[in-house]
C-alpha cells in the first residue's frame, strides 16, 4: 500500500501577473473540496507571493517559492532569503531546478547549501535533479542522477538523516518545455533508482516516505500513465500550470 500522498505542484516560472495569478488561484481553490488524497502547490514569481497567499486563504493549497539564497540576510542585491519566503507564507521552496543549474550555473554544492538553509528554517525543499539529452544519449543518466543526489544532499548524508518531508523531483532536462515526455516506463525506472538511492544512503522507512515528483512536460494527456507507476508520487508542472483548466485536470488525475 502506498503511504505517500500525491502532490501536483505548479511552477509558474517567470509568467503571469498579479491579476491573472489571483484568478488562477480562485479557479483552483473552487475545486479543492472535491480533491481527496492529492496535495496541491503553486510556486509563483516572488512579486506575486503575497497576493497569491491572500487568495489561497483556507483552501489548503500550499505556497512555494521558485528559489532562495542560502544566506539569511546580507548585502546580496537581487536575492531573496528563506526568512523572507516564510514572512509571506511560503511552506515550500524549489531548489536546483534545471534552469537554475543550467542558465544560472548553480552547482550541486550551492544547491546543498540552499537545502541546508531551508531545513534550518523549516521550509520543505523540492530538490530537482535530472540529466540532459547529451548525458542520456551518452548512457550517463544513472551516473548523473547519482552524482546530483550525492552532492546536492551532502549535508543529509553527513548527518545520516533525511527528513521524510523532503521532496525530490526528477526532471529530465531534455523533456522540459520541449513537449517531449519521458514514457511512464522511463520515468519509473529513474524514480525507482532514486528511491533505492534513498534506501541505500538512509533507510527503507525514509525511502518509503519520500515523495518523488516527475517534472518533464507533464500534462493532462499523460498524467494518468505517469501516476500509475509505483514510484511516481506527483508532478512538478510548468506550462500546464499556467491556466486553470489544464492544471485542474492534472489535479483531478484520479477521476
């Protein structure tokens, strides 16, 4: 029996505005009382966080941020700290997204520091890992995934403790925003590998509790097949999370 609640998380990236964000939240909130055994999270741009938090109200939608700095404060123009995220009501934060790693050159070591800072504050990290097309075609998928896990979660390994609330997200870089999606079988193979890594480095209890999301062009047309796999616990959704109907259909994947 799967003890893990499914999670559908929307990463809005650098899209929408405050009015459209509130409109979208209102549409999602309207169906939340119909949803069983599925958690819902949205991660808006920083400028929209207060308005989105107000719109969420008591609907049960979780509020996440798309990134944070590892320091609590300081002379770091343009950065946002975890304390600031807490101040506007965030409970989760996405760390190590492939766009942060690729475009902004964030290393595993930086991700590790951010994960540690999030945990100190009680923010739940959604830690992203995944291989590029070149790495997959070179047969390096498992090597890359293992390396990212080892280095991005170095502090967990040093403490020999991984909080079971931690969320991992497998996002094949070759499938993000491309319209190409890993088949359910391809995604399950990697999710199973990740869960085994957690078991080997921590314990089977933690491995059974950790939620692992799929994050590569998930949409209403493929969500049911992905969610049918035993080690896929949800989706980190990009483009399909920007409009009410597609995102709501993803949330309702069980119907």
